[in-house]
């Protein structure tokens, strides 16, 4: 598995995807800052725009918008690149099996998601100071550190789905379109009674402090999503001819 992760890191560096990772990691809290400052300038009750509001929005953007989008992009890239360049055949000539390749890519994609989320969190701290949002203290920073960390790991639930649609369509446009539709529908569902049942919206209930009281249904939704598509994508990858 280590060799797979190392191979993916070298591939991303070679294709300069690492610059995209850094850019998006920094872009999310910066966009959040600009939106929050704009809203604060228009609002009459400006004290509501405190550190909780800013950090909470950062978690929201990562969990239902940019996080799933990034996971979809990197998941699609990891598999389609192998088929397009024929490198999968080369990997199979080594002691690596399809089983090891599949789980190595899954672990790498998870690490990728966690890194993006944590870089975003670290960058949001100085930006919140620049924005002058009141209420910053050690407890708040720790609370949202945990929220961001959970967001990174919860993105794991979307990886098998991305793998499956990538393997199913073998076309970047189809795969990205399906991923985008799932993400948009998740954004529309947030706040409704269906939020806990839909994986692309359930993450917000587990990543924000306000949602920690009732977690059974969101956890079940994300778990079933992971198990179902992990099985389907694993079968599709290991049984299909290269």
C-alpha cells in the first residue's frame, strides 16, 4: 500500500496537481472571508458575524461543496489516468495486485482530503484575525479544529462512489457531471427534514457543533453509502479486464 501512495504522490507532483491542492485549500477560507465581510457590511446586526460564524461557514463549504468536489476530482483523476496512460497494466506486472491498488488509492484519496481540509483550517485562523471577527479563543479554535478534522475523514464516505462512477463511465465528463449533481442536490437539501438521510448533506450535521446531538441517522447514511459503493467499485475494479 505504501508503494501505491508513493506512486500517487509522484504522479500528482509530476502533473503539478499539488499546486491545485494548495490553491483550493487557501481559496476556500479566503472566499469565506470575502463573503462574510460583504454580508457584515450589509447587515444591521453585525455582531452575529463572529468567529463561530466564520469557522462554521468554512466547515460547511468544505463538507458539502468544495470537499466532495475535490474528492470527486482526485478520485476520477486517479483511475482515468491509469486507464488512459496504460499505467495500470504496468502496475499489474509488479507484485502489486488489484486489491492492493484499489485500497491504496482509497487511502491516498482520504489523506488528500484530510490535508486539504487541515490546510484550509490553518489558513482560516490568520484570515479570521484580518477580518476582525470577535470571540476567538483556544476553546473555539480547538472545537473547529475537531470539526475540520472530522470533515476530512467524513469525506471518506464519498470516495467509493466516485471510484464506482469513474469505473462505470470511463469518461471524465460523465463522472464529473454525476458528482456535481450529487453535490448540488446536497446543498439544496441542507436544512430540510431530508438532510440526515442524504450523504451529501448529512456531513454538515456531523461536522458542526450544533449537529452533534442527533448523529445516528447521518452516520448510518454515510456508512451505508460507503459500504455499498465500496463493494460495487471493488467488484468492478477487480473483476474487469484491463
